[in-house]
């Protein structure tokens, strides 16, 4: 049972790759961003606290996200985990180590998606999803075949994340550089870091990750 972290700035493709691994390998995607968006949508106490922070592109408190991860680990104890968007600070990295060891689990790899930040802003600002089935689209790279109609389910409703505007994206990038990138040396020291070229195509990035997980890289 593998436990891995996907690490990289917003828009690097962590969510896309995590969803693919979840579908293909029976692992579970643990995305703190998705958990927080769900909490905001439901109006839970966590969601009420997180809403404005997320809209600004800043980080939600370590205690909140660590608690969310602990709950989800317990709910998926038999499956390998793909941590997507967590940990994002040194404190969260330390919390994850404790959460895993309490459950007799350990980290196998930290996969860094190496990307070009200016290109990322273009990727993020153009992205949108089907409001019904969640299929991902992009203004420049992947419009629906029939304009305004989802290729997968035929819905005509689409949505964009409120934090996918240029100003918030720049803040999210700055948060990544200041708080998240500095956790790489910590994992580097443990020999866990593997790098993949995140600017390659989705299939190519997927193949690079598969080679690492299968031990053929
Ligand atoms: P994401 O979907 O991973 O891009 O996360 C969206 C937003 O949720 C971030 O900009 C943060 O405001 C918040 N968030 C997600 N994961 C974390 C985390 N591990 N620590 C703190 N804030 C987070």
C-alpha cells in the first residue's frame, strides 16, 4: 500500500494526476482543497472560517487541514493515499508524519511536479468544469466539442473556481514559494523526492509517475 505526496504549485496538475491514480490504482485522493471547498459549499463551521481565506489565496490554518486529513485517513484505512495539496507548510509536514505513524503507515514518495510559473497562471485562469459531472475544460486547451455543451454528460452548466482569477493565483503562487517549497529539503534529506516534468502532456506526466511507483523509473 503506497502513500505518496504530489507536490507542486497551484495548477501544476496535482489534482488531474491524483484523480487518475485513484481511478487506476485503487488509491484514494486526499485533496485538502476539495475537502475545504466541500465544507464551504455546505456552510460547516470549517467552511465558514475558510471561505474568505481561500478567496484571497492565502493558507487555511494548519490545525484545520491536518484534522481533515486525519479524518479521511481513518475513513480509507485500507487504501494507499495520494496527498494532493497537503502538506503545504513545514508544520503540516510534521503533522502528516505523526498522523501516518499513529496508523502504522509511512510515506513512500514525494513526487514534485516541476513547472513554469507564468505558464501556470495561463493554465489556471482558463480552467472551468462541468457543473453537473465535474469534467474539466479550458478556454485555450480544451473547449467542449459542441460549444456550451459538456462532452461527457451533455449539461450546459459550467463553473469556475472563485480563486482562479489572476490576482488570487499570484497570491497562491507566492504562498507556495514562501511556505510550501521550503518543505522539499526536509523530504530530500529522507531520500523521498522524485521529480517529474510537469510541463509535459497529461499522459506523459502520468507515465513518468507510473514508472516511479512501479520502480521502473
Ligand atoms: P487547492 O485546491 O489545493 O489549490 O487549494 C485551494 C485553497 O484551499 C488554497 O489556496 C488554500 O486557501 C486552501 N488550502 C488547500 N489545502 C490547504 C492546505 N494544505 N493548507 C492550507 N490551506 C489549504
